[in-house]
C-alpha cells in the first residue's frame, strides 16, 4: 500500500514517557458481536436517529492521553468535572397530589398485587442494576404504599418516594461517561478539547467498538426537564428512559459540539479492540515529537487497519491528508 507520509514525521518507535504510578481501574465490559439487528432497532427507537458509522474523540496533547491510546483504552469519567454545572443533574419529583394519593390507596389498584425485588445502590453489574431499577419504577413498586400510609401517612409515602428518587439519581453522578462527536472538522472541538489544534482525534467504528456502540446523541434544550416519579410509573417509564434525560440533554449554549455519549455504571478505563480504530487525525499545530510518537504507536499496534491523517486548511475548509 502506498503511503503519503509527511517528511517532518517519522514512524520510528519513540521512547515512552512515564505517566507516573497513578492508575485507574480497567473495567471489563464485554461487548457482544456482531451487534444484532434487534438491538440496532431498539437503539434507533431509543435515540430517534441512526447511529453514525464513525464517532470521533478529541484528545489533548498530554502524556496520559497518549498512554491511553497506546494501551487501547478510553476513560469514562465522573460528570462532576464537566463544563456545565447542570450537566447530568437528574431532577426527580416524588410528590403525590391528593387525587394521586387517593388512587394509590384504592383497594382495586394493581399496585398492590405484586412486589419488586430489592434494589442495591452498591450493585456493580450494569445490566442487573437496570433490570432491578426498572422493576422498582414499575407499578409493582407501589405495592407497599398502603402499608406505608398506615404507618406514617402522607409523610411516610413522600419519604419513600424521595428515597427512590435519590437512589435513581446516584448512578448518574457516580457512573462514568465518555464523550464523542460526529464531526472531526468541528473547529470548536479542535480549539477547546484538542488544545488549539495541538492534539489529535481518534475515529471509531460504532459497529464494533465497545466504548461507543451504544452511544446516544445529545439533545440541546432551554432548560432541563423534571421527572415526576408517579407519572413515570403510571406511564410505564423504565430506568433506561429516565437515565436518557440527564445523560443526553445539555443547555443550548453547547449545541455546536454535536456530542454523543456513552454511560457505564463504573468510572474507569474501558478497552476497545484495535480493529475498531479507523483513523488518527493530527492537529495542525501538533508538536513533531508527539506526532512521531503517535505514528510509532499506530505502526506497532494498529497499522494497516488504521489510517493517519494530518489536517490543513485548503480554500478555507479543513481537510485531512493521509500520511500513513
């Protein structure tokens, strides 16, 4: 295969710079391949749009980012350090109106016919936790509401719903999130997340990539919606539906980022397969030593499945030029 490698870059292996002894957990999150047609249909219904074939992750020119790339891992971080202080805030309301309370206490109410399994806030298995959360948010959860009313009246019921709201809100704040965009040309992302064009961009194939196969697009809104638990239960809303609200909504000021996100129950590093990395794109102002280091990593681990590009402005448009 003919390559168009720039003269200023060399793909010879560069010495590895240590990033220190600090290590985050490497979390095993197996991905079932191939992705079934059924799952693709559910994901389409869930997201309201097709998942792009490629999603891009902008990286800063930092040793830790290079080390993660070398190891083939991506970090799912806690949302408390995100730019928007309202990001991932799950607003839940557990109140009951007089009419709703009357309906809840009706002897004919189906809520009293079945129970829900116990739900632990310490559950680390994502699928099991969501299954348990769905059961608690279903009509069956309210089976004990009559007993609660007999013990403590309306106040006791409100306390129970508040407890449920806090339990649901916790994973959003304590889980890990990984952010992507669907446009490598995004100049705002190059400026902000790739340190003024001095970083690089990783392109992933969403059809076989464990870190973005289930990504959801961000919806940009005027203000974050508030979810009423009672109404959600009556409508048959699942925890997955509720989780989508804080994880896929941002204020309109961020709309230019064109963001997609994935969420995991546990923050930490998650591995992706080498063949899921489509390309590495170098920023216009990337330092030569960093560019050479990235080329060496691609040559030793990802080539020839992964292409490398450099970026330039041509007639006012940002273009990618293959160099490997």
